[in-house]
């Protein structure tokens, strides 16, 4: 109930000018999400993508702890704010995250929503321009004439063969292009796939050009910091859960494409917990009254009502306020009177009035005191100090980070062990994190597939597989394998225990066609799925994983399934390395 109350209050403020601003901001968020969903793999599958570099990650975590969290919390000028979380983003990828010892863990869905908010404030130029230049096609292109990856031996390049039937059935033809995987990566090799003309071996000049192309997105001046904002996150206060704990959100841009986010807990957090517990209690009471289970004497003896009465008496005594006192007194008289107990409809009416009063207090105490309206927030010099220190720490790394964000993981490191594998996306649904090779078709960046039609085609195939896998999962299917043109598309969802042993698959719930789309942002489907599975395995920690893969169709289906299992094990072992 508290969530509903706050959502409507935020979306429909009484002031028309303020309402227009709120809806403009809401529209901007939706537009940003739509753009990122078509351009970024992490938003296509709704999972957080980390920037993989253990040494740099360790350096950043130490800097966030000492120069941001501890520096803010030790300052006498922090205006009652307590710094809880700080993290670094390179475009939409997470570089490092540090949370104070007193902070609750940051839910993956909340973290992804915060990344969306950062991208709305400081959009990555590459995704904006790519969205304007190349809108996502409605259906996948035909794959009959796409050149396939061929093995490369010294002094020879095998050409992609085409049959006459393929040429006749396909109206859209690509120019003949050939690409060849470079030799297995060594200590001196960056391990990238390059496009070759006449079988020419790769040179360092090409790799230098890749970096230069990626760095073209830089602009001379850093963007200015945005104003702090009031946000509400899931958290625990004094070991009690609350889904709407007020935090202050600070987005401090370091350079174009690199941002630091700081989250502080508002001094009004304990009040938010009390209001949530009261609203939740009255909502349960209202439900029982509507079902006709409680009235008169039975209401007085119910343990829930006794606890709710005690909590509300304490709140009214501490908060004061004539209106809330009279409203609560009216409900108590009708609910607990021994001589003239109220009827169910009277109790429902009085209960509704109390909830309205609590929502009014919530609005005045938590929404009207937001930083944008003059509420408490960190002084500007503390924000500037944290921003400057992080810029000094990362000054030597910034160019590398911008290149790394576009070429985070390369396919070449997997080609030797998994021949025929074109692309994959591995998602740990328990932590909400994903791993996938880079897939960019923007003119200013170069991926392993180049900038030609093949890169765009593979991207279209991957996005199509994501949508299809979600539709089948919605219908209760956890495994999908089919051939489309020159490719095998596969999808697997499975459960494991903490030691990495696969658990028995179950029949997942079938959802209706008008249900909330599967993902983390719209109700967190996977969190509910884990709870559902835990009912049959209450004694062990259950984890959920997904794997989407694209193989060449020359690979037999049994090899495709075998490779999927081996790839999942390899990625599981790599994900055990603690980076956050």
C-alpha cells in the first residue's frame, strides 16, 4: 500500500507545473530505457554487466571506501546524511561497487534502475547516435547469404560457398566479406578477430586504429554534476525490511562516459519504516474486513490487531497532530468498543481514513523534504572533493576504460575451445549479473565482427533470440533449441546449489499473455521464480542461471548442447572470483 500511495503522489503532484515536470522526467526515463533495450545487451536481458578487470576494480573499491564513503561519513558537515553505497560506471557497465558495513545489500533490480537513471542524465553518445542512425528492424534478416566463419591456415583463406538455391531464395545479398580469427591469444596479443583482405595477417596498426576509433566519442569538457535527487530503495532498518527507504542520489560525472554515483541514507529513514509497517498493517486489516473474517469481538482478540493498535498508539503519541489523533480515535472506538462494536463497513471506512492520514504524513515528511525542494543533502564542497579525488585516481586509466567498455570480453578467447560458437549471453539471475562478448555496430567503435552487415545481422539474431526465449519462458519452457538459416539458436534456464551442482528442473509457472514482461525491472520475475523453487528445496541455497547461445548450423545439435554445458561451467568458475 505504501508503494501505491507514494507512486500516485509522485506522479500526480497538485501543482500543474510540477506535474508537467514529473511527467516530462518520466517520459524521458521511458525513452532512455527503450533506447538502451535496443542497443545494450545488459538492458536487453535486464541484468548488470560488469567491466572485467580485477586489478583496476580492487583499486577503485579501495578509493571508493577511503575517499568517498569514509570521507563523507567522517565530515561534520554532512547534514545528517549517511553515505551507504558508491559505485563507478563506464557507460552502462559497472566497474566497481562499495557498500558500507551498515548498509543493506543493493538489489540487482535497484542497481539496474540506477544505471538507467544515470544514462538518462548523461546518455552515452554512441547509443544515442546508433539509435538515430539504425533503428532496430522489426524482423530478423534472412541468414542464407551470410558468410560463415571458416578455419584459417597459414597462407590460405577458404571462401564462403554459396549454392544457387540460396541465391535464388534470398532477395537481400551482402557484399562478400571474409573474417578470420587471429591465433590464440598470448601475453603479447589482445586476442581480437579482425577482417582481412586477401588473407593479410593482422598488424598492430589495426589494433591502434580500434582504440582511436573508440576514443573519438570523447569531448573536450566534462559534463557538470546534476542536482541531488530523492529516491526510494529496498533496504533493512534495524533488521526490519522496508521497500521504500528514502535515499539521496548523487551522480558525479568524472569524464564523458565515466560517472560516479553516491547514495546516502536520509535522516528520515526510521520514519519511513514506521509508516510502512503501519500502512502494511492497516492494509492487512482492511483485507480481513473485506473478506468478512473480522468484526466486533473477534477483531479485538486478533494478535495482528493488538500489535497494530500498540504501534499506532505509540506513533500518534510521538508525532502528535490533531487530525491523525481524531481519526485514529474514531477507528479505535468502533473497533474495540465492547458496548457498541462497529459494523464491518464502518470499520472499513474508518480504516481508509487512517490510511489517508498516514499517506499525507508520508508525503509531507518524505517527499516534500526532497533535496530539490531544499531538503537536507551533502554540501557542494563535499561532492566536489569526492569527484576530484576519484578523477585523480583514475586519470591514467580513463582512456583505457572507454576502450575496455566497448570491448569488454572478446569472442576470440572462446573460439579455440568452442568452435562454431558465434555469440553467447550468460546471466546469473541470483546476483542479477551477466557476461557476454562485446557486440557493437556503431560507426565510432569497432567490434570483432567489424562494422559491416554481418555485425548488424548477428546483433539482430541475438535480440530476436532474447525476445523468443522470454515468450517461451512465459509459457513455461526452460529449454529452447532451433535452427534458423545458417545458425542454431539455443536457450537454457537451470538451477544450481551453492556448490555448482545442477538441481532437478521443475515446471515453472505459466504466465498469462497480459502479465508483466519477464525481467528485473517489471516486478523482478527471477526473484519470484527463485522463491517458487525454494519451496521444494528449503534446506539449501538455490541459484538460477540462463544461457543464450548462437552457433553455426554446421555444428551438430548434440555438440551444441555439449558446448553449452561446458561454456556454462567455465563461466561459472570465472564468476566465483569476487570483484565486488
